[in-house]
C-alpha cells in the first residue's frame, strides 16, 4: 500500500465537464436524451478510500482504492432509464444516452424545475486521506493495541480499523446547471476481547464523521473510545442470561436510535409510501405515535456522518419533520417520488455511487428530546430491561416488524437497575412501539458516527439519534 499520490489530491480538483468531457457536447447530448422526459442528469464521481486494520498486534490489511465514473439517468413517470460506466469518454457517454433514452419512449413529459441553488457547505473541502502520513496511521493502531493491553490484564485480543475516504461529485443538469460537492469521511472502530475464568466477552466503540483525521488521531479521542470498548467488554463478563417475555424497555440515548432508523425510518421514505408498501402508507395527518414523539430527518448538521450539502440529484439537504407530536406530517423524498406524489423534494435523493440510480434515503434521523429525567423513567419501571447498546437487527419494511440484539443491557426491577444481561433481543413492530412510548427523556444524543444503511443493495452513510425512551410491553427474547 502507498500513500495518496500527489496527482490525485484535492490540488487536482475533479472537474469532468471542464477537462474530461466537452461541456457543450455533454449538455447537448443530455438535452437530446431527456427530450420528452420528466427529469434526469449526468452524475459524475471520483472516489478515493484508504483502510487499515490491526488485529491482535499485527496489521492484517491495508488498502487504497480509487475509482471514477458517471451515470446518466432519464426519468419518465415512474420509469427510470439508467446507464453507467467507468470509462470517462464521450463514446461511453453516447452509449449511455442511448440506453437511458429507452425509458422515455414516445415522450410527452415536461422537465421538472431544477433544484434550488445553494452555496451552503456543511463540511470542509478536505482530503482526509492525506491529512496524516501512512506511518502515523500505523502507529495509531499499534498505540491502541498497547494502550488497551496496559489498561487491563484480562485483554486477550484487540482489533482496530481506521478508514478515510473522499468522494467528489459533479452533477450536470439539462438546464445547464453544474453542481459539485466534495465529501470527506473518516471512521475509527475499536473492538476488544477480555477473558476471565475461562469466559470471553467482547466490547466495541468507534466514531467518525465528515472531517479530517486529526480529531480521531488525537489521544483524548481514541483513548476514550478504547476505554469505552473495554468497559462494555468488562460489563458483559459479569452479565447474566437475559429474561424472556413481554417487558418494559428503557432505551438509552444516542446509538439505540438505530432501532428507530430501521423500524420506523425506512417506512417513512417516499417510494415505499407512494407504492403503498409501507406500514405508514395512507396515514398522513393521522396519529401514528404517542403524544410528545417528534421524529425528524436532518441532513444539515455540520460534519455529521449522514449530512450532505446537496443530495445526489443536486437538491440541497434539508430538515424534514416526519412525525410531530405523534402526528405523521411528512416523508423523505427524492425528485421522482416527490413529483409523482405532488410534494416538494426534501433533499433525500441518495445513491451509493455513479453505478446506482438515486432513491429516497435517510440522512441523520432522530427523535427529539422530551422533558423527563432519564432517572425518573428508570424509577417508573417495575419489570424490564435497560437497553444501552445495540448490534445487528432485521426489519420488514411492509409492517415494521423488527428483531434487534442488545450488546449492553441491564435487568430492571422495582425501579432499580440490576445486573447486566446477555443475549437479549427486542422483538416488535415500529408502529406499535411508537404508540407504546410512555416516557421521553431530555437527554437526546446523536450516535458517534458509525452508521451505514442498506436499501435495495445500496449502502450509504447515515446518522441516528434519540433521547432515553421508555416503551411499554416489548417482547424480549432471551433465556426462559
């Protein structure tokens, strides 16, 4: 592996419609392709990424990747024609236009208005890969390993990974507008395994965002992450088998918002509701959650993992209120679904890369804070669990049914938090869980910057957040 070549740094900005393609040629071709269509664009991208993984004191892998390409889209009604290529040539652009044009058919459409203009930038035009030397990154991973082993003699294995990427996009619209964005991303993950009396348990922590590497590499930052991973592992060493049955559940703030993201957020994306496949379809303006529950998707928070200055259609990101005081008030929309539903686009048209067409996707999805003290929520519980950390889960979008595993949870009886429990899973459905919220804490927090969301085979970075939430009557799977 080598460090980022100088010729690919941001001193050589990605300007494909000034250097690779003749802009007049590309614009004329795009307009011809979209004659009679409703919408479309050329989305060009250059992406660079670097990853390093340390496992048990050794560098297990180190990789650098760079790629570029374009996608040409033509939209007519609910039909999308899309073609893409990694060959940034005019001949490839011509072939893509011929394929995308098939979706337009006989035409008859009228081009939608272009996205609103914006000069807002939510993150710096920085290249995090080159913000630190390769040797310094290796030293960081080794320092994490040394630090954890020195903290606790029970540590038997440490894994740490450091990733950085930079995505540059250029979107050419048929009106002649050219929109650009440079999107940095960094992430540090730490996992630790501890052993005591023949029992092994693990814990993990991490974080990141659309920033440079300097913050993550600061000792105060990575040492706090390392201590958190160790704390979780040590808690699990003394965990007892989780109970099973219908119990009250107190969710912690921050990362447990992943349950909200999966069980509720996907059901509030425009395409599922336009097609009638969401559990929330047809419920606009109706009560779908307990009073006090307000859920928003906000892509405008500076430097956050899920934030975007513009989405992948060129629409400025926004703050969309989805549920307000328990009432369904909005959906997340890309341009196509917004047009078909007769509502404005919300800046949620996202795609994994130039090889994918955009669709409605979440950015930073969160439930806003309430008024209650989290300690009072705990004191109100007679029999249940306090779920602080989550791992993997599964969700059925059509009905919101979910199964989530807890990575850190505690037994609660008569208002007192007792021993940690292991093997707890939360089972339920999003719409019902929203109705059964009995208390909302004032401690809303965002996750540390770890989320990646999958939908229809595409993966994009996201953020989640919530306050402490007391939910009555969730099914907890554990040990009978």
